[in-house]
C-alpha cells in the first residue's frame, strides 16, 4: 500500500479511553531498556475495546491503562512491533487471556508522543495477521508467543470476478453515502491486492467490531471477500432504502413534519441509548389505566385514539401536555364506580331529626323521596330544590341526605357564575381548558352516584359568554342527563345516578324552564321557640367547641338566648344568632383565660356588657300612635320583615310625593291607593277640597333600602285613610295584600315568611287576602297559635278591622305632641 493509501486508511482505535488523532512530532528514547528481553517469536500485546486493526491500515492509538502504557513503552524502546488484539469482553479494564481474541494484527509504531496533559499517543501501521500460540507471564504488560499468518494469493479468474464485484459494490455504497470523501474512492482504486482490498473495505465499513474480527480471522482471501460482499450488500440495501425514503418524504413533508420525523429519529436514538424507556413505560401505564377505568365504549375508543397520538408525539411538543392532561381526566373520572347506597327510612328519619330541629314538612318530603328511591332504584327521581332565606339549613339538609343514604357529598357554588363553560367546560382548543364544574365535582367525589348540591341557583346570570342556567337544563333533566356531554371531554357521561339537590333564596329569580325541572321544597324561617331549641341543641355546643370551652365553664341561660334572638338578631335563619352566641363565648373565654373566673353563667343582664345595647326594639306601638301610619308585611331575600307606611298632609296643590327608594310597582300601588281613597271620599267622610289644597307625602322608612312589589297596597290605602280621617291604626296589627281600583284585595306571595316576620315583631293580628287562605296550612303551627288572622276580600273589610273607632281615639291638644297635632289636623 502506498503512502497516500496509508494516510487515508485510518480508523480510531480505543484502548481504554476515547480514541483521538494525535498530531505530534515523532520521538523515542535511546536510553537502555529497563524491560526484560522477549523471545524472538514473542510480541507485546495492546488490547483494544471496540475496534479492529487490519493489515495495511495506519491508525492512531491513545493508551491510558497502566498495563497498556507499559507495553507501548517497552515496544518503542526495544524497537519491536506490537500486536493489536481485540478484547472479547470490552468491559474489562485489565483483560486476562480468557478475555482476548486469539487473532490480531502485528503493527509497527510509527510515532510515540507523550502530550503535556500526560496522555500517550501512538500512530501505528498494521503489517500482518498473527495467531496467539501462548500467553507469557512475568512481564508488566501483556505478551505472547505468536505465529504470523502468511497469505498466498493465486490470482485466478474466479478471484478476479470477486475482486471486480467487490469494487463495484464498494463504488455503489460510496455513491449512496451523502458526504463520501473523494479521497476514499481514489485510495480504493489504487489498491490492487485482493487481500488488501478486502481489508481496506472491511476497515471503512460501518459494522460491528465482532463482524470486523470475523473478517480478520478469515485467512482465505476468497472466503473473506465473500463475507465482506454479504455485509456490503446488506448495507447497500439499507442505504438505498434510506435514500429512497428520504427523496420521497423530502418532496411531501412540510417543515413541521420534517421536525416530527427528526424528533422521532431522536426518540429511536434515545431508545437505543436506553434513554427512552421512561416514555414507553408511561404509555404502557396509560394504556393499562384506560383498560381498567371502565369507560363507555365511545369514551374508551376516544381515549385509545388520543393515546396513539400521544405515543407518536415528542414530549417537547406543546400538544403533548394537552393530550396527557385530557387522558388523565378521562382515566380519573368514575365511569363505573358506584357508592353502595343503603336507604333505611328509620335511620334516615333519625339522622334528619338529629341534624335539624323543626322543618317537619321538609323532612317528611325528603323521607318520601328516599322511600321512592328505595322501592324503585332505577327510576328517574325528581330533582329537589330547597328554597328559603339564608341560614335556615338548606345546605346542611343536603349533607344529611348524603349521610342517610351512604353517598359521597359534593357542593357546587353557582353564585356569580355567568359563563356557560363553567357548567359544560371549555373546548380543548383553548389554552388552559378544563371540564365544567359538574365533571370536576364528580372527579373529586370519586363515585358516579354522589349527592351534588347546586348552591345559590338564583344567583346565576347570563352574559356574552352564554347563559349557564340554560346549560343546567340538560344536567337537571332526568330524561336527558344520561348522555350529558361536557365540551372538554367530548364524550357523553352518565349523570342519571347523581342525586342533584338545588338551593335558592328567591324562587322567582330561577328561570322558568329550569324551575320546571325541579320539585321545589320551601323552607320558611324559624319561630322564636324553634330558634331557642336550635340554639340549645346545636349552636351553643358548636360555639363552645370552637372556643375550647366546656358546658361547665360557660352556661348561657334560656332567657339570655331569647333576649339575643329578640333584641340582637332579626332574621329568618339562625346564622347571625350563632355569631352572637359565638361573641358571648369569646368574652367568656377571655375572662377564663385571664384567670378572672373559673366558670361563668351568662344571663340577660350580662348581655349589655358583652354585646352592647339592643339592636332591635319593638317600635310598632310608637309608630302607629298617630294617624297616617300603618304596618305592612314585606318579603325580602333574607326572609319576611315588617314595613311601615307613613303619610303626611302638607299645604299644596294635590300632588302625591313618594320617598323611600320605592320601585316602579310600589309607586303604582301608592297611586292606586290614593285614587281609591279619592273615589271613596264621601263614604269615608273626607272633604274633596282636602285633595285640592294639600299635597300627600307617602314615605317608607329605611330609605336606603330599595323596595318594590304590589303587596303593600292595602297598607298604603289604610295609612292614607287613617291620615285623612284622623283615625289611628291598631298598634298590634299588620297587613299585606294588593288592591285594585274596584276595592278588591288581591292575593300575594310569601305568606309564610311574612307571618313569621309578624310573630318576630310582636304582632298579634295579621290581615291577609281571602284568596290566600289556601296558604294557611303552610304556616307553622306555632305561628298560627301566636297570631289572630283576619281574612279580607275588599278594602271595606280591611278598614273595619284595621282602624280604631273615632270615638275611642279623640285627642285633646294637651294630650298630643306638636308633631301629632300637626298630623291629626292635617
């Protein structure tokens, strides 16, 4: 082989460190050798880990193992060749004879350089093959007696054909390589020896060290050429297919697709390096989780489709995380998980009585609901909706139902929700998309049949994002919710096993189609007696536990509880009552913690020092002590309340002045009441000139609070009549009802809450429209016993019951204050 051939045919050989080509000047030492002489037929061995040196090949070596360094220095100082031998076990740092092959290449050291960093670099040239006869002991390096293998080439026609075929195959392989150096092809053409040609091509071929060792051990030239041809044919086929695929895909693939292919190739490379096993394990775990999730057929098909997409997608892709999150949601939903439902009516009654005092009709309806569920578990049960003022226990009733049936309990707050996507979820095309609150609650409950409470349904509001109440129509319809489709999931989910319970403060603010899908159970406010019992049974104990007190340390008397209810809270529920009881417990806790007392009994006289002055007084009698003042009953979102109507007559020209934040409907009621008084002026004994020379001012106190509705019509008519006739309204009476210009009293709503408000205010007589007599049974029995009811069909009946007789309320100027004389005289 020529010098040009020798400079081209080089391969990096590793002997313990990564191989590098060292460009340094040649040098050697002339000092006497410290190493013992070797026999004439012996040679120093340099083991390599992963490369084979062929005869005629010039290659760099970098040696780093102490045994190898010693051998290289000995050979250089002795001026003898070395034997390059491949390790059969690449992992061995100090290979033994059993870990070495028996055929290698004799090589001469052309250069030996020790670099400044201490590394030892050799440039060697392969000479001839050899076989190991015997490994020698007693040397600080590997040495062996060898037998050089000679080659007798008989140039026959058959061998010439093989050489020709080998050249053609080699040229074809070089043409398929994308960046083949031209010098390589020129060097191959200059090699004439068949044996050297086979070794040259075997050296530059991209194959495993084991295959190259096989070529080295094949001494027969023809057989060696045949092996090289077979290996070369396989590589040519791979190169041809690779080039064909590359040409086809290069024309059709976009830049993004090319990136995907490159990333896929990177993934395969990582797999070969052992770095892609985590991703495969993750895909396998997801597939197993999908099989175990118990999904519907459509959902499982969609999940497996997305899993196949995820498997082909690189982790660096932005969509990879989106698909993974989507699969996690599908897997974690309770497609087939059902809580064991045990409905025991007696146990349910005990739980309801234990958790709630009173509410007998509400409890009875809940027990009926559970009884139907027990007898017909597969039936489509109605959706319950608890309607009532705040603090009456609507949410805790739902928790009691869940406890009575052994189901999980979940709560979804709908207050302030104005986006349809909060119910149905966002589509996956949006960044940060999530399922709706229904699906999220089911995932949290981990069962397909929980009790889900939809709280504050009357606080839903529509916006440009859609109407969430419309999205609830499908959720709350037993005939449709078996195939509820969340926008994020994109597959139907069965909600038919979920027990939905809604709550609201105002029934009228729930859209009619949504209200039609639910069975409304109204929960009225509590009477004073019920509040006392609730406080004694639940609230006091709960606040004692919250403050760390025991019943022996803090004793709140029943009279103190009644005073708190009457003087410090005025509500339909018991939420503020619990706060005031908590304030009492806090004051007691301070005194006990400071060591002032060991125990404390809180009575009525102690409340002023703890809670301050009374917040509510009974001012009914004071306000109705003069003509022109009537007490009405109103409904508010927090329950019923009393409403005062005050009228005054001032000089003017017949105008009606309305103040007190009145809504349009209430203003119209005031106009109708005044027109009705004018129409009946002769019957009532009122001079017509009064309306021409005076202005009527009608005011509803608490002017900062908006008021509206037609139910104050009767109270306005009575107040105007009282003002213009000088007859006062009975102080123990309150009224409600809408009036017409014909003098009829029309029905109103919220009777229960209004009656309870009258009882709380100390009213003893309540005037109600005759057409509301059907609501009498819904009024709590304790409230029925506390007041007298007057049923009226016309305003004449209202006047007869409400106004004091004139002869019983004649006042002399000395008996009246200035304001009262002014009001009485008009």
